[in-house]
C-alpha cells in the first residue's frame, strides 16, 4: 500500500479515458478501498485557465480555485468527492516546480536532467496527492495518446514507478477500435500498434479497455491478446454507452474490479453492496423514464473548422441530467445559437418550444446581444430561465435596460465606455490586468454565499449559508444595487460581507423561475446528488404551462 493504476490512451484522444478512469475508481470504491484520481495534462500551460474553450473544452474549477481539465469533473461526479490542486498537473506545472527547486539550490549543485528528474517530480506530486487524500489506490490518467512526443516523460514515470514498486503499479490502455466495411468489423491493428508503442517505452499494459461503437467479440479479443502478449480476459470490451454512469456496471459485468484487485495483490475489503445497488437501481430507473423535459442552452457555438464542440458546457449538461433524472424526467437538451437571434428576432419564438432555458457562462462579446434578447423573451413570456455567471450578468444588463430604463446599460467587458456599467470589474482586478497577470487570478473557487429566506434560492437550498465555485472577473456593480432592487430584482444570495451579489432573481409572483448565479452551481452537481438550484429549475420547467 498504496497502489497505483495508470490509465493512458491509444489510437486517438477523446474516447472516454476520463469516464473510464472515474468508472474504475467507482468500482474499486465499491470494494471498500479509498480511491483518488489524478489527471496529468501533457501541455505546457500551467493550468487550463488560460486556454480558449475551442482549444480545450470546458475549464473545470475545483473548490480551491484550480482551473483544470473537464475530466476532473468526471472524477468528482462519479466519486461524489471534492478534489484539490494536488490531483491535477501539467507538463507546465511539473517543470515550474522543478525549476523553482533548482533555483533554490534544492539539488545541491547537481545537474538537473529531464530524466530522471522530471519523472521523479511527477512521482513526488502523485505521492503528495496520495498522502493528502489518504487514498489506498491512486488512479493517474495520462492525457493525450501514446506515441505523442509530449507524453513520453509521463510514460517514463510509469516505467520508473513500476521499477520502484513492481507489485504496486498497473497500467491500463484505453484504446479505440475503428470499424470498417459493410460488416462494421472492429479493427484491432491500430490498438496493436498502440501497445507496441507502449512496449517501446518499456511498458506492457495489464489491461486494454477496447472502446468502440460496438462490443468487442471473442475473436478480436483473442487477436489482440495473441499479438500483444496478453491474456484474453484482460481485454475488456467497452462499447459506447448512452448513459455514462452505466459504464462502471458494464465493467463489473466483466469482473474488471476483481481482476484489478488480483493484479494489485489486494482482496475485497468490504463490499459496499447497498451503494452499488442504489447506483444500479438509478440506472435502471433512468433507462425506463418516459416523461421528457426539453431544455435549451442559449450559447455561442464553438466551431473548429466544420465541427462544433459541445463539451465546452459539459458540467452544465451533466447537471441538467442529474436533476432531471432525480425528478423522474429524461432531459432533451438542445443547443440554441444566440447569434441567430441577433440576425433575426423572429427566431426567438423557438424558445417557446422549450420547458426551460439556460444561459451559460462565457467570455467576450460574440453572441452577447442575442443572449440578452433571449433573456428578455424568457422574462416576458414567463419561460423558466436560469443564468450561470455570465448568464446572471446578462440578466442584469437586460433588466437594467428594459425594466429600469437604463437604455445603454452593459457590462464593461463588452462596452468599457457604457454610460451605465451595471456589470463592472473591481479595482483589485483592474490592477492584475494592467500587469498582465491573467493566469489563476479571477475570482476563483469556493466562496461563501448567504441565502435570503423567502426566496427561490432559499426554497432550493433550504439553508442560509452555502459554498459555491466561481470563475469570473466582473461583478454586479455595487453602484447599481439600489436601482436594480428598487425595480424588483431580488438579491437572494450575497457574499458574506454583503458587498457582492451571488444570486439574483425575480419574485415567483412575477415569473415562475428567473434566477441567475454569479457562481457555477454545475460544478457541484453529482450523479445521485443533483444541485438544488438545478432541481428547482427543472421543477419549474416541468410545470411550465407552455409545455407542448
Ligand atoms: N465573462 C464574465 C466574467 O469574467 C463571466 C465569466 C463566466 O461566465 N465564467 O466575469
């Protein structure tokens, strides 16, 4: 003890390594072990915070304010846990701490070399996370795909740790099997190449999780096993699954948990039968849901070439699912392009086809006027509307313009010269930007929020103090608090000093659900434990009398 499981990817990225890692963690926890997950991202950025969503997808935020990869969200959602910065590293953060050590003479005059010093630094970080979480088993997901140049030092880390602790380390390859021809045969050769690439890095995988649109049959399992020195039972079929939370159960059907424990010389410690059957029952319930709830997300499209990336809002999507399933509804989620409303306001009528609308977080000016039009439409037509971060800020802009009569009200993020900067940047943030200190300097992570009784927010939370995760620079301008409240905008959540607005809403007598949060509740929603605000939003969406 402790034991280490590395997970790496073969053939191509984006095949669900993060969900596989989270699922493995889940099944091992059902056998009574304390498990934690670490994500290693191979890029040089010190964290994910400085990256464009087109490059990176969603930036997930941890309670301590770490801006990281969306896979960290999967780990938290599956394990129902809260992770910290120790569970995340990048090439950049590893080099940064190594160089800081070198500058402080930590190495005592020695030459600091890429190998072994970089892998040893990675191992030190892994051990720190293990100690902090007191995990029996640490699962480390190596981002990217084997064969990429930037992965090499992390594979070297696996090799060295295995050398140090031969019976405590295993390696799992999550590989993709493309299909070919009329018979849609899954092809094994790319995976064989991926295993050989691992071999040339001095590694042999203990398991292969064979991802593909279909299950992998025995003949092809045998092919991989024979050509790659593996046992057939160690090739695990991992076909696409509509509900990702079913994947741990699929793995268990293959006895993956017990097989992993055996390789790590571990016995079942304490089987958590109740927990496992609760998970199983929930999946069965979801698969049989008949009632539907239609939710539209009004965002800007994230296009790369001919493709649109949906995973920029992955936590929002998961939070909608958690809450809808909990209430017994199957969510149908649609992408609505806010830029379309700018071109043609008649298109706004499509919003009537939805039970509820979400205005998600975002940055910059593209699509903003369209989002403001959508908010106005939802407010006037009493369609449940939930604003997240930028969503709240734009709700305030809309309300200031159309209800308070401050015609050119805006956020200074879009119009720095507006006469009515209802959303503005605080002094301390201005200083940071002047000095170009962008990385890790927004209002980040957990902040306390006080909830006002008698509001929709209180109806959801049923408590007066909560912690929620933030990621923004701008705030509702305190100079406009009075006029906004005078016109009926209720500040139902405020920071502990009462200075900053955390939640804004309209009275339920005026609107069934018109509420926005300065924080991102989606980061704290879990499978089986939905976020109270999302539950409240879905509740009012299914009550929406305009339901078709
Ligand atoms: N762009 C806004 C800000 O920086 C909102 C950010 C967000 O939605 N996460 O305050």
